[in-house]
């Protein structure tokens, strides 16, 4: 079932919120107010489209570091994201202990991941096995970059899900670069989706700049998994508009002309044009939405800046158990 008009507008609003929040994070970094930022600009359509295809708050999600739009769609607030960037005590990912964008949101069944890439794929397969053993009516959505599909953990997770017909949707966000290395130097196949065939799973490639196309593809995979038919690998192809992170100078490995050319496929521009064609979003409605989002972000910045840092003695809690019971 395609999204309703109201859902389409909500999807676009979340994409725009993610973009404006991401842009604000870059400014905070340049101002010296945060130490690090890893951007999801260009990924918004893939993430929001996928989020709207699951039962948010009931299904499970194991995200990767570029998933700002996905986490916002799952219910993370701008203030929570900003507190994570600033390492504040009340941010939901780790209470200020982990690097920024190492997501966790208990109320949304979003599971924390580690800095080594691809480990979240193994978590997803394990959760999928638990769902199957319990007979729960749930699925697991897990995301990764195309470079990380070269990691052994990803192959092990996909193989396990294939063998045991687990309800896992493996989304590969192919943004053309594994940090500074182009995709063709990471894999000999044309698409990360092609890797699924050798592991016995369907592999689907979809335009990751089209939020509604992603939604349809992921919804089909979710319905298939929920019906007991096992996992699917979906490659969403887009372009990483920004550098890999605030510590990266992408001018060393790609030209400005290439970046500008790919901005023509900016997912926000495409979604906005689609909504305008369907009569769902006028220029004045867009301006009002954008103004409201920017105002809400500025309020979130103030809230995050005013929030306390964790006390030094909190470093060990809740990393270690308060009480250890011995037999």
C-alpha cells in the first residue's frame, strides 16, 4: 500500500528536518562547539522510506552511523541528537560515553552499535533468530554502507539469515564511496545487491534518492519477512554529498565538478518536486515548513547547550553491574 497524502508530507518533513539538523551540526562543528560530526546528507530518502515501511516502535532496528534521518523517523528528537553530539548526560545513545551518531533508542527498539563497521549486521541476525524462536510478529531492519559489505561480519550475518530464513531486511546504503575509496575498488560486482545471490537470498537494487521507491521496495521485503519467507538484501543507491565526516577532506579524492553534478539528484529536491506535482506542497507551505523546522532546531540547540555533562563518577555506570550475584 502506498503512503497516504498525509504520510507523504510527513516523510518529506522528516527528510527536511534531517537535512536542516545535519547542516546545523556542521555549523556547530565549525564554531568549535562539537568535536565531530558524520553526515547523512544525501541519504535521507533511503532512510525515511525504509522507516515508514516497518512498524516503528515494535519492529527492531540496528542502524549505522549515517542514519540520522532514520533515527528521527523512529522518534529521536533533535535535542537528543544534539546532546549526543555534545556528549551530554541525558542523550539516549550512551549517556555521553560513546562517539556521536552511535545510535541507540530503547523506546524505538533501536539497538546500540559499536565503532567497528558491520557488527550491527550480526546483531540483526541474532535478533531475527530470537524473533523466529519466540514466534513474534516482528522483523529486523539493519543498515550499512556499501564499503562495509566487504567485512566478514556482514557475510556471516546474511548467510545466517539465509540459512535460517530469518525476518531480517539488510539495507545497503551505497553512496559510491567507502570513505575515500570508490565502490568499484571495494567490490567486483556491479551492485551490493548482487552479493545476495551467492548467499541464497533475493537482492534488490532501488533508487535511493526516491523516498517512495525505497518505501515500496522495503515494504515488500518486510511483508515477505513477516510472512515467514526469510530475509532480503536491498541496495539503495545515492550519492554522499558531504565529506565522509568533519575530519575528512574529500577534495583529495573527488572533484568539485563531480559533487555538483550529483547534487542534481538531491533526494530532497526530487521529493519536493514530486509533492508539488501531486498538489500536496505549495511554495508557501514549503516555506512555512522550513521556517518551523529551523526554529525548532534553534530551540533544540539551546536545550542541548544548557543540558549537563555527565559527572566523572558516571563513567562506570551502567557499563558495569551495580551488584554481582554469586551462586
